[in-house]
DNA sequence: TTGTGTTTTATTGCCTCC
DNA sequence: GGAGGCAATAAAACACAA
C-alpha cells in the first residue's frame, strides 16, 4: 500500500490537482435541480443512486453533464481562451516544488460539501464505484472524495464520542446527586440515633443499681463510639452488644444460648465492592455466635464509583435502606437470612421490658 | 493588520482483509 | 501484495478579537 499511497503523497498530490475543485458561482440553481432526483435521502442509495447521475451522462454533450463538470469545462474553456500562462488552479506545471511543499489546499465549495454531506448521510462508507461517480459529479479527484469521506467519518466519530461522554456525564451527575442526598439522609439518621441514645442512657442508669461500668449491667446495651468525631465521618459505625444473659421484666434471668453481637463497621473502599459481590467472607457484621455476614453497608454503596453502581439490583438497594432505617428493631426477616432466624429462635426472651421500645432489639 | 484558535484538507504509517 | 480504513499529524484556510 505504501507504494500506491506514495502515488498521491507529497507533491504528487498537487500534481493530481489538475482540475479546479471549485464550482462556478452560478451553480446553486443547477445543484437544486440536480437534487430533485435524490432530494429524498432514502432514495439515495449510494452507488445505486448514481444511476440517476448516469442517466444524464454517457455522452460528450456538455448539457448532459452534471453542473460540476459543466462548470469545470466552462472554466477550462475560459482558461484556454484566455491563454493563461500559468494558473495555479488548473495548470499542474504551476505546482512548483519549492521549500516545504507547494500544494495549496483548496477548500471545497459549499455546494460540493453539501453534495458530499448528503451522500454521507446515506452511506458513510465509500465503495469504489460510488467514489468515482461522486468524483465525476463533483469535478474532484476520486482520492479527494475518499479523503473527504475519511475525514468526515473521523468527525462523525468524534461527535459520537462527545455525545456518549455527555450521556455518561449526565448519568454520573445524577448518581452523584443521589449519593449526596443519601449522605444527608445518613447524617440525619445518625443524629437521630445519637438523640435516642442520649435519651436511653440516662434512663438506663436510673432504672437499675448499676455501677458506672455499664457493660456489666444486666442489659448490657452498649452503644459505642456513636459520638466519636472520627467515626462521624463514617456513614455507619454502630456496635451493639448484648450480654449472653439478661433478665425479663420480672427480674428473672433469661439465659441466651448465644452471645449477641451486632457489629457494622465501615469498610475500606477497596473491600466494599467485593463485599457486596461476594457475600461469603466478610466478618464485619456478625450475629450470635455464628458469623453470618451482612454487607449492606451504606458506605459500601456510597464509595462505589458511579459506573459500577448498576451492579446492585433494586432489591439490594431496598435492603440497604431498610436495614439502615430499621436495623435496631429488625422488623424484616427474610427467609434466607439465617442469622435473623437464629435471633428469632434464641432471643425471644431478651428480657427487655416490652414497653421499652426506645431501643428495641426485638426481632418483631 | 496581526496574532491566535479552529476547521478543513491532505499525508503518513500501520493494520486488516481478500 | 494490493486496496482500503483508521489514527495521528501537518499545514493551509478561515474566523475573530485586539
């Protein structure tokens, strides 16, 4: 190919520009009439449509030629008549080779561009037959037509990419907005938890004769670090510890077969994705003395890149918000949620006063 | 008029297909 | 190996502000 390309390359290309690529200025009406055949793009079937052009050709009669060729011929005639010594537009000998090349680029006329554009709309690839036909009609070299199509395809591709970028950016902005609203929602919920905790702790102290070491109290409800400034930045950081024995409202001990510990911590961003996708080996959320895993951490979702957000189903999203909103009371028990079942079976007698629903860990 | 940024035309080299 | 496509790039043509 390189060899054949070189035919066109460099100054050789200039030598090929024997014909003026510009159209006669009075060609608008002729263009319009020409397009009467093919004004409907759907009727312009690439090289097939060239049949229309063919119909008007095949003879040497200048009136049978396209206006492009007419204009070209007229100009050539003018050149001959005026006996120009050297016209850069028409005489290849005028493309002298000096310095860094001598070829002057000639822009196509608007008519030529319009013609090519409409042809491009029909078919953006150029088969040889069509290329030659277009070149004839436009008074261009076939190579020029090919180059125009090539550049036009490149522009088209660039525009397509810009479109796709715009769509992706819009999608990203939307996800970002959702993310920020979730952050706000999370912040509000944390504040709510804090206020509930503040209500709960003084009440707890007043209820029993517990020492200052609240972890040793029968209920042993310990909410840790909720006010920690460092944790404030984390969407979810809550540890709830319930001792393995507690008492009912009569004061009798209600033994728990398993120590209950619910721990939900923010995970680092790197593990978040795999946690969501792989539900089998994350120890961040445990229930009972079995390590069942719940990875519905808001932080995991929030720290995902927007492009990956579609990995989560709507159901997963619903679970996320449900768990976030109702985690303390665990109102939802899913059949496949083993740890919830275990809670149901073993922790019905936590011993929390039924009326004390302020911070209820009851499954129901 | 001139400097500067953008668009258009054209070249080059590489790649794939037949 | 020839033909054609594409990406990268050069360079002329053009638009426009200062």
